[in-house]
């Protein structure tokens, strides 16, 4: 009985002693945690990041951690260390990767990160960003340029949206020069002058010929302007002259309109607009031509010396201050055919060589200089003009040139070929303007190709060859009651013997009297707009490769983009072709 009581007291004393030990242990652990917290951090984990979120060394009344945490070091008894059932000795498992970790985590998955301190969380995010950045490849700018310069234009526009660096890198003059001189360009066709619901929408329809895809470009700067002409210089498009309605802004209204002399430049590679120097005189639908000149070309030396000797008449009673607005009109000149010296301005075509002028471009390798020539058109009073101007993009200045020969009439088409600006008139006469020397040349050719009066011939130039597209009857002669059939033919002018030769026949029947044909490199593009069922407008796009001996025409882009346009677009349209 006494022995049992003594045994019970001993066990009770051991329990109380264990309880006192656990209380001291809790007190010491809490004090230690407070010190570490104020000292700048909690106990770090095995990898040096974060705090040790293992099982706290709290002992219950019976002693020992219920989850098997190590307590021997706290009690100073290394032999009393309890191992978890998941230890390597009990199961014989070996770690697959990383360091060996035999402790047991007291928290469920995902709860551990919630107890991380804020600075450590930032370190973790920084470490993740550094780890992810190692996957990115950083290329030098020159190699990146070589990769981007090979992209198609649509992909290049998308690549500019990646970052500011790529946008800046693909718009520098050096990059544009690399793309211009490279062999990774594709032909693009730009259609201007779209009219919707009677208003000039200002939209530009661009066709990627290689992929036969249409793209729409909003050009608010052209809204309300019509009857202008366009020409391309390298990668830029110049919009010259035009009209706008005074009473109904935006509408195609010729009852009251204003003729413009302003010129704008559009860059498709950067989608930017820029105003350049305006012309000397307002013009609508001028005939444009672009020519490459030498580095020593000077507009003032060759063009200002030859002033017009033709007298400028004035209306009776008009003062010297207010000049006659019709002084450049051909109708006024026809009333005064007193100019007998006009033939002296035109050299004999037999003694003139229609070759490419030689220019000294030494020291300017890789740099080309171009000029823009504008002649004819209609003036502010809708009168036909015979004056001309030349624009130098280097000096950003327009200079007047010698006027058209009086006997040539109203010009309807023109193109530059081998440094000569050829113009064709409604009176079936051909003349050429020597851009380097600054004077007109009368050209007497063999009988011109036959054509229908309503369809004026169109001149185009490709690779130093001069072509003409004319519409003529192949069956009948156009009289009522007969079977008539018209066809459009392509003719080439022999610049040595000045004779025309038929080289190709257009596959489509001529439906548009204002069809537009433009050449770029060895390709001739044509567009015809015509209305069907009263209002619906269709377009025919064709292309001819003049480098091919067969010179066959082929149709492109069967996706009709002009379904929503008005029939007046057939008259106001204009086209430019570039390799981008």
C-alpha cells in the first residue's frame, strides 16, 4: 500500500517537473522569437530564404512534440532527439534532386507563403523575374535590323507594336534605306479618290499584290478633296493639287469649288503625312512625272534662263496689278495665234538623241535624287492650263518651266522615260520635255495607233521602254446597227526609229474610259472601275510583266473592295504603285 502511494507520488512529481520544463521552454522560445523579430528577421530556412516554418518546439503535458519536431537541442540532451517516421533510416528513401530535408512541415500546401515577410516576398519575385529573363534572347541592334528588314510590310507594322525600341529601330533613316536597297520588297497598289454617299471619304485602299489582301488606311487630311493627282518617289507618295467644294464641304460638287495648289507627302512605311511647299499655281488633275537626276542638277540654271517669250494678254480695261486669271488658258492663246517664234523653242527631233542623259554621280554612291514635274491640268476657273512646274525635294521648292508648245493642245497623259517627260494631247500629238536641259521637243512619229475618241491613250514607262495603251475597234467602226467590239491594246514606241509596235492585247473589254495604268519596275498595273445595276461599282485589276516575251496580262485581287463606293469614284480615282 505504501509502495503504491510512493510510486504515485513519484509519477506526479515527474509530471510536474515536465510541466515546469515545458513552461520554461515556451518562455525561452517566445523570448527568442521576439529578439529575432526585432533584430531584423526570423530564423531562416535551410536554403537561406524565408523563415523556418517548421513545427514549433512546443511540448505538451506528456512531453515531446506530437509531430516529431526536434527538441533535444533545446533541452540539452542530444540523445533524446526523436526522428520522424518519414526519416531516411526508417524507409530508405533517397532524395531525387536538391538537398536532403528530413523535417516535417506543419502547414498545408500554399499556407507557407502567407507567413513570408514582405521583403522576402519581393526577393522571391525578383528571383522569379531574373529566372524568366534568362529565357529571353537579347540580340544586337544590327542583327535585329537584319531580321526585321526581311519582314513583309504587314508583319513589320505588327512588329512595331511589340515595344518602343522596335518602333524606333524600324523608322530610322538607316533602316528605311536598308529596306529600300534590299531584295525583300513586294509590290503594293494604293487606290485614292474613293467617294461614298456623295462624300470624299479620304480613305486609301492598299493592296498587297503578293498576298492579294486589301487594307484600308484612314486619311482624314484628304477628306473633302477630289480631282487630285498622285505620284510616287521611292517610298513616298505625293498628292498634288485637287479641288474641294465651297458650298457643300466634303461632297463632289463642281458648281462652286476651290482649286488647291497645296502638296502633301504620304509615307506608307511610317503612316505619316507631311505638307511640302505648294505649287506656284493652283491645279486640278495635273499630269505628273518623276525623274531621277544627277547630284549636280540645278533647277535655276537650266529652267529659269529660258523664259517664255509668248506675250501675256490681259482683259481689256484690266490694270497691271490684277492680272488676267485666264492668262495660262489655252483658249486665250488660241485667240492670239501671233506667236511665230514658238518653233524656235522646239529642236528638230532628227538632231536630238532620245538617250538617257549622263550625270556625274561620283561620290554619291547609294544616294539618288529625284524631281517631280507637273504640267497641264485645270486652273482656278476650270480652264485648261499649258504651264508647268518642277519640284526639287532637296530644296523643297517649285520652279516654273517652259510652257507647253501652243500647237500641242490639252495634254491628257504623260510619263517620264530616260530623262524625257513625254506628254500626249487630245489632238494626237506627242512632245517631250528634257528635264536636264529645260526645253520641249516636238516628236513626229509614224502614224499613231488608232483609238476611240472617248478613250484617251495612256502613256506608261517601264525599264526605259515607252508604252501606250489605246482602245480601238476590232469589229465594226462604232456605228449604230452594226456589231461593234472594242479592245484595249498595248503598243511600244521604238525610240530610235520613232515607230509604234503592237506588243500585247488586254484580256478585258474596255469598260472604263478613265482607266488608270501605272508601271513600277518591270510590271504594268491597271485598274478599271465601272458601275453595274445602276449603282454597284466593280473593279478590274490586271498586271503585265514586260520582261516576259509573251507579255500576257493576268487578273489580281478578285475580292471586290469597291462595292460600297459611288459611281463618281470612276472619275475621281487615282493610283500609285510602290515596292515596299
